[in-house]
């Protein structure tokens, strides 16, 4: 039972970490996505 509880807490912590990192990535990339006018900026990324 204790193992299952630890497993669940680990899973929850992992999902929280993944979600927070996803949100952080979206926040960091949102200016890049929003500024579509800078085509020279876009070409430098790819």
C-alpha cells in the first residue's frame, strides 16, 4: 500500500513538473509566436 502511495505521489509530482515546464515553454515562446512579422527572426530559428 505504501509503495502505491509513493508511486502516486511520484506520478503527481512528475505530471505537475511536466505541466509547469510546458507552461513555462509556452510563456517563453509566446513572444516568438506572436511576432510573426519578424520573418528574418523566424529564418534564424530554422
